[in-house]
C-alpha cells in the first residue's frame, strides 16, 4: 500500500494546542512508521483525544506541524476534506448514523465521497462485515445492535474507504468487558494485515500486546516514549511509574 | 528508549494552567507566524470578494428597477414622500394594537398549544376521548384557512347575539388567531416531545418518577429547548397575521394605512405599513438565530468542523 517503507505515515513536530488559557498539547513530537501500531496512554485529560483530533484536522493546531505521508496537512492551503479521506477515525461513542442501516452507514462515504457504485460499495461492505462477524447485521439499524457490534460496525465504516491510517479514540471505553474482547480482536487482526494505527486507550494489557510504540502523555506532553516492553517493563520517568502503578493496583494490567 | 523530556516531569505539571505565552517559555515559531499571515491574507481576500459581489448585485438591481418602463409612475404611486409622512404616525398608532395582540395571543397560544400537545401524548385508555379531541382540534384548525376562521368568528359570533359575549372585533379576532395558532404550536410541541429518545423516559421511570413527573421534569424541558427555533418561527408568523384582524374593522397598522390609501388613491401607506412590520420582525428573527446558534454551541463538541 505504501510507496516508501521507511518514511513515517504520520509525523508531528512540536505540536501545540490551547483551548483558551489551558495548554492541551505542548511540543508534541510523534512518528508513526508504516504498518505499526502506536498506543497513546495517560490519564483522562492528558491530551490523547486532542492529539487524535488534531491529526484528523478536527482541531486547528496553534503551532507546530503535522505530516501525512510526507505532505504537510497543517498547511492552511491544503484541503482538509482530501486529507480526511485518507484517514479513518473510530470514536468512543461509535457515532453511527441512527437513521441509516448498517449497510448504509458503511457505504455512505464510499458512494458519496469516493464515487463507488452502489453494487461495488455494498459488496465491499458485506465482505468487511462478514470478516468482522457481522454478516447478518447489514440490514439492521444501529440502535438494534449491542455496543460491541456497533463499535465493530464503526470500524468497518472507517475501513470501507481503504484509509492509509486509522485513528482509534478510546474505542472500548464505553463497552462492558465482555464486549471489549471482540472489538480488540478486530484491532489485532487489522495489525496482522499491516494497517497503520494510532490508538488512545485505557486498555493497558492490550496496548502492551499489540503496540509497537507506546507514548505516555501527561499534561499535554509526551513524557516518555518507547516500545511496549520498555514503557511497561522499565519506565524511566517517575510519573510514568506512578501512573502504571495505579493501573496495576486497579487490577487493569 | 527515548526519554523525551528529561527534566520536565515536574515542570510540565507546574505550568499546566499558565496563560499561553505567559509564565511558560512559549514563543510562537516562524511556522505559526507564516500560517497566520496566510490565514489573514485569505480572510482579507474573502472580505474583498464579498464586498465586490455585494456591490455588483446592488448595482444590477438598481439599474433593473430604475430602467423599468413604468418606474416613474410606480415611484409616484408607491413611494410618495408626502403620503409616507402622513401615514407613518397613524400606522404606528395602529401597530400598538398589533403588538398587544401579539403579546396576549402569543402567551395564550403557547399555553393552549402545550396543553393540546400533552393531551395528544397522554397514554392510557382513560384518556382516549381527550386524545381524539386534541387530534381533531389540530386537524381541523390547521386545515381551516386563517382568513375563513377569522370571518366565521368575527362575523358569526356577534350574529348569534349571545348575552355577555363580546362583539369587539379585536377580541374576536384575537380568539380566532389563538385557535389557529394553537393548533400549529401544539404540533410543534408534540414533534418535540416525540423526538426525545425513549431511553430518556425509561431512565426517568426507572428512577421511580411517574409518567407525569417524567414528562414534566425530563421530557418537556428537553422537548421545549429543542423546539425553540420553530416556535419563534410561528411567533414571527403570528405577529404578521395580527394584521388580519382588520377585516373585522379593528384599526391596526394595516387598516390605518388602508384608510389613507383608499382616500388618496396612493399605495405609499401600504409600503410604510409593510416596512414597519418588517422592522418589527427583523429583531425577532435575529433573536431566533441567536438563540439557535447559542444552543448549537452549547451542545456541539469543540472543533472546527
């Protein structure tokens, strides 16, 4: 899929974002190589979600720059819609369109934005649904599905446009533990297929298993970055250690 | 492993709440300055385009109207300064009646509309007749043309010669307006009530609230807030339709201009009355927009999209 196997898919350089007087992101640097999974961990309010929203141009950054496949996307001259077409996003609250069936939710963007024919879009959607174990739900409306099913549909919707990069914003936070597994299994499969992903997550065990790179955010700063083994096995920063200790005490790692 | 910020563990926490560019050492980069310069230039260009396009539109409209073959004659019959000056105070006097009608009918319409809407959404077999009546009421008065309704009430009720019932066209006209507009507003409220997700009612009932309490404390507040824009829309419409009470002989702004126009055989007073209504409606429309925008802002997640 990628043209160059070494240059990063997503790169951020000293990104700064403020809301009024509070600095939400401060000098954030990030590199996401192709076919890797980057996990963003940290307490609520540490800036994980904002970082993802900035990458998808849902937020204007104050300073710094972001590149997608070597193209600067924070340049005010670029068309944000063209950038977003190459990035898939899955939200914590699913954000499925309640007035459309599962199939319509999935085929909306391929048909309206990417100009795929109805037959083509539906065939692709059904194939993806089948793969994620939702083959019989194509005609159902979102409100009829369980949370886990809705979130898997949301993932299919993001995948249907064949994105270059997937952003997952705490996609399991609204699910009960039983359903978390089925969603994480999907993410694991996507990793095996070589999808490039960035995920903000509270599932530390999962982050340790699938992430190639883990970033610990604290107060809007990437305080520590490394492989999963390094961050979870031998954190250097005192704050990282404290955060992970609390997670372990809560029995979540 | 890369330790990204070697000594900043404490520092990052310390200046968390600082003003941007205040206590911390942040200095905008050249990149940011360039980007902002570009955005400013783009904003200037957009303003210039808007100005030019407005100017061109205005000039074209002006030329089309003024070069029309009948313009001189039209100007005399519709835009005569003398009659405008004569009509203006009379129209304003009449307008006071329109405003009073709007205020009284507006309140009555909101109350009556709400009651009808609630009657239509009541559950339980006991309320069946009430539901049917409410539905019949809205069906009938939404379908009946306002002007016919007005004529029936304003001319029909006095014809009955009932003891103690007013024959004042203002009161009767107001009653007719209230009848019609209550039906519209009831439907607006009902649409609002039904648009509240059933899970809200379920959550309220699960807390032990009765159906009535759930409606009063959970469903109605959300429904009303959601329906504010269409409600204001109906009120603006009501404001204009208060002019129709003049068919019964009440002297409102429309009738006041009509009297002069009939006598002078000049249409300028109508233009004056029309403009006065527009002037009254614009603040209300802006207010509607402001309320809607404020509600959208409160609800929407942050972001530029």
